[in-house]
C-alpha cells in the first residue's frame, strides 16, 4: 500500500514530505493526515466505520420483518405511523 511505503520512506529513509508527495503522487495534506493518525493511534489504518444499523431504533428484526409482511400495501410513511414506537419514515427506509 502506498500509505505504508510513503510513511516508511519519510520515517525510515529520511525522505522529506514534499519529496514523498512527488514520488508517490499524493498530496502533502494526505501525508500529514496519515502521520497525524499514526501519532494518535499508533497506526495509519483508517478508522473502522460503524454499521448503519448500529444505532437503529429497530432492534427486533424478526418482529420488523413480520410487521412489514403484515402491511405489504403501506408506504414507508404509513409504516412509520403504524409502528409501535415513535420512528421516522427514514428509519423505516433504512430498516427495509
């Protein structure tokens, strides 16, 4: 991966950021971001993204599937109104 090669070239070989930028065809800002991440976390790997369903208001997926199967002719907005908890049409959309 270019990020590891570029950082190794800077840290181990003493290459300047500008030189690494030109050599690896990446911006100095990208190099600075990688070095900052390495200083903060000890590695330059990107942060793990959370699943979009991680904070979802729908927790019982079997119940939700049965609910949707029970109301096949309803719109997302109508399903949101019928759901027992206060949820939005967008939450229904993400659940589907």
